[in-house]
C-alpha cells in the first residue's frame, strides 16, 4: 500500500511538471485544451438556446409529471442502525439520519422509519412506525402499524392501525383501524375501531364501531353507535345514539335520550283535549319511529293561563307504526302532579336541596294509544285512548280530577292496579 501511494504521488508530480513545461514553451497543455473545449461548448449551447426549440412530445411531459425529482430534504435510501441513542435534538449515536430497530432518547428521537420500538422523554418524530412508539409529551409520525402512546398528544398524518392513547388528544388525518383513547379529545378521518373514547369529545368523518365521550360526539357517518354525556350529532347513523340530546340527519336504528331529533324520524308538536276530564294537553314527540321520546304538560282547559294548581307533567318513550294510512303511536309515560308542590319552601331557603317538594314527587304510569290522519304535509288530526294507572303498592297517585270517566281493575305480576281510561282528540304538526 505504501509503494502504491509513492508511485501515485510521483506520477502526479511528473504530470504537473509536464504541464508547466508546456505552458512555458508555448505548447498547448492538456488543461488549456480542456478549457478551450469547455468555452466552445458553452458558446454553442448559448446559440442553441437562442434558436427556437422543437415542441416536446406529450409523452415527455407526462413522464416528467409522473416522476418528479426526488426531494432533497429526504433521501430515498438512508442507512440502518439496529440501535440509535439520542441525547438532545440533532445529537445522537450513531450521528445522522437513520432507519432503526430500537431508538431511545433522553429528550427526543428524530428517525425515518422504526421497525421495533422507539421511546423518548419528551417527543418522537418519525416517518413510518411498525411496532411501539412512546413519549412523555408527544409523537409525530406519518404512518403507524402497532402501538403509540404519549403523555399529551399523538399526531399521525396518514394511516394508523393498532392502539393509540394519549393523556390529552389523538389526531389521525387518514384512516384509523384499532383502538383510540384520549383524556380530552380524538380527531380522525375514517375510523374503524371497536371503540373510540375521550374524556370530553370525539370528532371524526366516519366511524365503524362505537364512539364514547364524556361531553359530545360529532361524526359524518356512524355505523355502530355513539354515546355521550350530553350531545351526539351525525349526518347518518346505522345503530344507536345515547345521550341527553341526539341529532341525526338520517338514522336506521334508535336514539335514547331526553331530546332526540332525526331527519327521517318523528318530530311533532300536538294539542289534545279530554272531554270527560276537561283537561287539555300539549305534547312534543321526537326521535325515531322505532323509539321516540314524548314530553307533555296538561291542566284543566280553563286554567292554562291563570292557575297552575291542576297541572301535570309527563315524560316517556313511544314507538310509531303505519297502518291503513294512519300513523299509530303507542307510548308509556311517567306523570307527576306539579300544581300542589310547595314551591314556597324553596323561596324561603334559596337552596333546591332543602325544597320539601322532593318528598312529594310521586309519579304514576300513563299509557296512550293515538292514531293520526294526515291532512296535509305537516298537519294531522289525532284521536285515541289514554289510561292513567294507580298501582296499589304505590298508593293513590292519580289526581282526583283525572279519575273521571271509566275505570278497569286488574293485576299484572301480582300487582293490583286501577286504570282510569278516557278518549281524547286533537291535532299535531
């Protein structure tokens, strides 16, 4: 090796000496010949640029568009390191940009692809992850196949398959398959997950699975279910919505909540009158045909705007079917007499927990069968029969004013009861 180096150095010195001699003697050297050829080439190139150029073939344009030049920021091939240790951003062992099987960092890791496990005290930044990725604060990746967790948030720009968990939020821009959980919220594109859960809210374009949140869920398309402490909203639902308020543009399933609104469901306000008791009722039905909620308020017809002592309030569930051109509704409600409650005890204390009316809340069951005849696009004439029921084991709870009309004595599951039934008629829109 030393002999080869000496020979190479001697040849270089002889070549340099020959060049100097040629220049001194006026003979053109090899270097000068190359410089002259280069100058002639550039001159000819400039002349060609000024001349009109022939049109490029369409195939060349297509090829240039389909094969853009490789990005200078990310090389096509990077070296592989079985183990990469990072200390602070930009300082690692081995030093540089690598694919890795195992990466660990004191503050952070910045690798290209991980096929194994990656962990850091603060954050991880990688392109594709196949395996495990964990960080004390956050993870940023393009695509994940495996498990990802962070103390604060995870962000995946493309697709995710596996498990994703974070103390605050998960954000997936592409498709998600697996399980997703966050302490505050989840944001995603198309989610195929047995369960997606967040402490506050979830927002996705589509979900195929079950979505649960402490406050609200918002989705474009749901195939499965939504459950929230307060509010669920979706453009279309195939399954179930459970919450205080449920809203769906179109639903093929059921809504369970206090307020249920469906574009293809039940949503009507009506007024009915009972001739035998003289009571007039207002009611609101909302939900799906399979299961809707109904809320009502009733009082003697002459007392609606001057005396609340005879008022009763109801809340229940019902179902609708269609037969012989009629909308047939059947619902069951819990009814409470509210007029005689001692409201003055709340005024005295100013605290609802001290209100004496809580001990007087004694609801009774009521059953209603109602048929509606459409008279136009929205208006219906309705009529039917309603039964207010006193259960022997609960004591007499039906107000005396509602015991008018006919009654029937019976028992069910060894519980004796008396049903006070009467006819009613009205309208709803």
